[in-house]
C-alpha cells in the first residue's frame, strides 16, 4: 500500500484545527435561509459555470459512435495495429476508413 503524500489537504488542515476554531468555521453552515443571500452570477462566474456544466468525454464525430466486438485473426490485428501506429491513427479510425473504402466500392 502506498503512503499518502505529506502535503496536508484541506480536510487534514481542518481536522488539525482546535475545536473552537472548527466551531467558528462551521457556524456559517448553520445559518437558515442562506439562499436569500445569494446574488446573480457575475459574467466571469457565469462563463466558468457554463464551462463546468459541459459534457466531458470524446467529441462526437458524425452521429456518435457505438462499440462493437469484432474478432480478427491475431497476425492481421498486429499488422493493422502497426499500420495504424505508423500512420498516426487509432485502430478504430483505421477500421472505420477500411469500412468506408469497402462500402464505397
């Protein structure tokens, strides 16, 4: 098992505080109707909020992608991987291009 870094995180720093200091900090969260103190977001905060809400992951290509399980002979797969690597593309992109060529013929 690996040791955690010696750099104390926010939680560790909070737990190391004396009880009186913890109480003082946590009083903020005991207030009622705290939502009434909120203001509209500033333009900068609105930009950050929109950025944070964006969906993560790979960008869509075309109408999206589906994963498929395909069985290939091992030496053919090794040759395909070597070709894809030497041409700077993924295995999926190589297979997609091959299918496009085969279906356009």
